C-alpha cells in the first residue's frame, strides 16, 4: 500500500496541471456539500447540552379546532405537573422581552420566564454564581432574581467577573443577578438565545401587555413545557398516561379545555417548532440535493479526464500486464491515485466550506440569534472525509477498470 501511495504521488506530480484542476473541481463539490451539511448538523443533529437529553420530552397542546402543536397554558401546566405519574419533573418556559439600560444606553433584550425548577430539571449548572433556589420562587413577587445568558454577559457586560450581586433593571423593575449560565447552554430553542432567565414568581415585574393580561388565563397558550420521563416509561406510555388528566381538565373547564389534549415530542426534535420543522428539513434536503448534484457533475467530469489520461497510459499498462502483473493490482494502483486526488480535494473542500459557510450565514434571516454557531465540528469533518473517499472511488473505478483491459496483441 505504501508503494501504491508513493507511485500515485509521483504520477500526480508528473501532471501538475491535471492534479490542480481535479483538486479544485473536487474541492468545490465537496466544499458545497460540507457547508450545507454543517447547517443541517447545527439545526437538527446537535444535542442540547443538558443532562440525559434522551430522557427529556416537550409537551404540546392539541386542539380539535386549531391544527398543529400548540403551547400550554400556565394553569394547565400546573395541573399536569401535580397530577401526572409518568414524569419525574416538569418545567415551563416562555418568551419575555424586556427594556434595559446598559451603560447609560437603553435597549431591548429578549429572555425567558421559566418555572423555578427549570435549570435543575435540565441538570444545567451556572458558570458563575448559581441558578434558582426554591426560596427564589416560593411566593410571587418576593424575590426578583435573574440568571444571565453567557453571550449577554460577555457581549453587553464585558464579561464582568463581579456581576453576581449587581442589579439589572428589566422593564423598570430591579432584579438581582444571581448567576451566569454556561456558554454551552442557550436554552431549548435552536433559533433563540435568551439574554436572561427569570422565574414565573416575578411575572408581574417582567411581563407587560397581553403576556401579563393572559398569564392567569387557562385558555391562553403561552408556555412551552419540557418534562423528564420516569425511568422505564416510554414516550408512548407517558402520552397515554396524560389522557385521563386531559379528559378531567376538559370536564372541569369545558370553556377552556374542551377538545384539547397533549402530544409529546422528544426534546431532540423540538429545538425547532414542530409546526415549522418540516419546512426547515425540506429546505435543508433541497440544498443538500443540489450540492450532491454539483458533486456528481464534478465526478462525471473527472471520470472523463481520467479516461482520457488512462488512454494515454495504455502502453504502460499493457507492458505491466505482459510482464505478469495482476490486473487487480493495477486497478488498485489507479484507485489509489483517485482516492489521493479526492483526499486533496477534501482538504480544499474544507477550506471552501469554511468560506462558503460564513457567506451563507451572512445571508441568514434577521430573527436568527447572533451567537448561533455553525461550526466544522468532528461530525462535519467526518462527513467531509467519508464523502471524499466515496467520491474518489466513484470517479476512479470506471477509468481504472477500462485502463486495465488493453489489447495485449496490439
């Protein structure tokens, strides 16, 4: 094998023009596929940085009148939390915009209002300070405390190490900073990066408008709900276990809950709202298909170039076969050259993917968070490596097979 690699390198070095064209052609195809896959990886394949994410599910309201999967009302969440036998814990969270003044400059930031056990349920520990304790949310309006998002602390507060204990004014109310979330935790919504978290005990201080008006309305569907399954309980069993509670809530509160039930979705599939997830998947599939088509065209062009190159090497092949060389041995040599080309093309593709990834990200919609990261991590690099190897075999096999069938009589 070492001999094949050395010989392949010498043959490519003898034809630098061909090698450069082939590497650049492959680099464009592999780079496009790698860049698109890096976005698919970031949106759909990355796990949330929480404890045992496989045991977490997201709850959605279903309604006979309104299609799709909908949020949950605050009061219904409390009833499901108290009455269920299938979860070891449940937590609610919702969008919370707030006006703040930072270094004398007013601005609007976006955080979340959550149940006090939110961080404990997820197993998330603060990078600085602490998260919420039971006394922080035991009684409404008694403890106005806030946990800051890491990106907000870094970008807006200049990574102030003494931030714990300071005061942050949200919508005119003073909140004591008790901690900073870890850099790896950005909430449970892929397209959202909360600047802060406050507890539902502080809803009167932080909410305003219709959010405040409908907070205590059982019919108002304002909250996302995450729950941790008890050991041994499957998603289907948990969903079945919630049906009696849904039926009882519909009986007790017919005006608010008639025709409503509960649907469970694994946390890994709820980072993007399930009502919109299909559109994102379709867009990603279409883009990846187009990139794959570009790569196939590149492979076809390279196969033609290699066929022409193989025709020029027929005398060499014929002599080696006449001297007793094994045909499979020569095919292996040609495939080694193709795979080496693909490997160099893969390296070029990674560089091109990094550039095109930044270009694509600059065209993102305005609602995407600024600190959302689309990186060439290990999974993406493995994808690029595999596609390079498969590509090398794909465009190299036909020329190798054809080149080793010369007419020895001639």
